[in-house]
């Protein structure tokens, strides 16, 4: 998620934290930076995939489909008798004066959703059992409700399986709310029963115990129980769970309660960050992808942790312009097409088959904005069309699967990307 002007043992030893933050790099003498780029500070995300649902912004309006059992589609209902919406529905959201609200960005989690309007206000809807809507209560909402005491927001983020929310304001400060079992809110607290019902500011780990807040941030991404952010100087900061090393720190460090600078390969800065379920990706300034975390099903696209995402022949994937992670698979938009890696049991890669891969493989998806959920993928192309592939349970694909009987549609998969009809 980007700023708009254009995804337990604690690290308690401050001396070790200072060393981590100060090193800023991992030796990587074998590579010289290619085309150097600055951190992305543009474009809101017009499409998002939750665990079983999709949201997309079209001409300022939100459309959605998939599972609606908690009201995460925001249409005022919980879907059909089985809580499903198998085709797109359009939301009608009005402000206090009765005028239609214009949106520019969406974020989708497991059971709740977020939307950002053109006035910098955040709207939330769906389940609210741990305060993930940020309304100051546990009240569920089947329609979008404005998050109070939060303004001038330029980016929002939530992850497929998460129960917390994240926002970036125009001053470069990061706000979080909801579940905090692994320190993912970054406010210095952690408890399996901890939750924040209203937005709190992310703090920075300091050596003298003073209170300092993360600032000058241009890009954010919320994962399952961890977060990543890029500052304007291209450095990456992270907090929350470090399970599997998804914060790119030694796995002996299980969590960070406050933001800390994370190491990057020598001679690089970060362009984009995406925090996933059990792994994370960083788009580096040389156009390659740095991956860290668990590597089940080849999540990292690399034989090492951390390491650069590779192609089948071992050559490093390059020319990348955008990244996305789902629960068990990842995707990259490159100058030569869309690539995917990880788990492909349900055809979520969009390759026409269901063979998983521990390296990046080309897909049939067009370029654009990728959104990956659990067992499915969606891409918004440059013409405003949405293409989907993978599992259609709960109507996640938002369309019919050719050659499949009506009674079997929501129990089937389609490994070939096809266009959603609005």
C-alpha cells in the first residue's frame, strides 16, 4: 500500500537492536545494482482480495463479490442463504449530507474490509470482534462506517487472514488498530488478548526508552500478524511477529513490539513492501525481489531465507514493478509479464494448470494491479477489467466457470484467468 502523492521472545536487547538497525545491509557482493529506483510513493490500491472476497474501485464506486458472512462486502446484508455473492454488487455509500462518497482505494482482510475516500477518510465494514473496524466498539457493521478521529489518510492496508487494520496519513505517520497478539500494532504492547478499538500511532524502538513515533513513511503493508513500512530514504521498518524470519531478522527474535529498521542487501533501497501470511517480499531498487519467512510450498521463490526470487533456471527475477502476496502464493508484475510462485493447488497462478512452484513462473494474467486471496487471484488490468483464477468456493472468482454445471460452480476451480462481468 502506498502513500498517495502519485501490501514469545522479544527483541528486547537494545544493543542487539542497535546493531540490527545500524547495519542496514546484508553483504551481497555478487550483484551490482541495475536500474536504481526510488520508493514508490504513488497510486492507491483499487483492488483487494480478502480470504474469500474481492473489492474493486470502479469510477469511484466500490464493487465486491465472494463471501459476505460478516458483512465484509458492505452491501447491508450477509449475502445469500449460504453467505455468498457469486457476482459483483455495487455499494451505495452516502456521506452525512446524503451525497455519494467517492473512493480511491480498498483493503480486504479475513472478515472485514476498509475503503479510503478521496477526502482522506477511512471507512470500515464487516466483523469487529477484536476492534478491527476502529470504531471504538465491538459493534459489527454490514455497511461502510467512517472511522472516527482519523483524517488526511493517504493509504490503507489489511491482509487476507488478518484481524487488524493499518493506515498512513499525509504527515508520514502510521496508525493501527484491532488485534495485537504478536505486537503487530507496533505501539509497544503485546498480549494474546490485547486489542485496540481505536487507531494508535506506531512507535519506534529507542535505546534510551524515550517515546518516539515512526514518521516520514511513504509506503505500508499489513500481514497476518506483522507489518512493513518504507521511509522516504528507502529504508524498511518492521514490527510484529517474526515467525520464520518474515521480518528479515534472525529467527531467534520472535517479535518486535515497536518499529525497527530491517536489513537490506548491500547497495539497495526498498521500492515496495508486501507483508504476507507467513512470508514477506521487498521490491528492491535494482528491480529484484527480496523474500523472507517460511518457505513451505516455495513461498519465497528462493532456495535461501532470505533470498532473491528466482526463475526456473536459477536466474534472478528482475524488471519487477509491483508485488502482491496471498495466503500461500505470491505474484510479481514485470516488464515481460505476470509471474507467480508458491502454492498452486487450486490454479491460483493463472497458468492454466495446477502445478505449484518454488520459483517464479509466467502466468496468463495481464499486467495491472494484482490482488491475491486464499486459493485464488485477481488482477485489475489497464482497461479496468478484472481477471480471476483459482478456487470459486463462496463465489471468489466473481464469474461462471465454463463447462461446469450451475450446481457445481461454487465447488469448482478454474486455473485459467477469465474476465469478470460487471
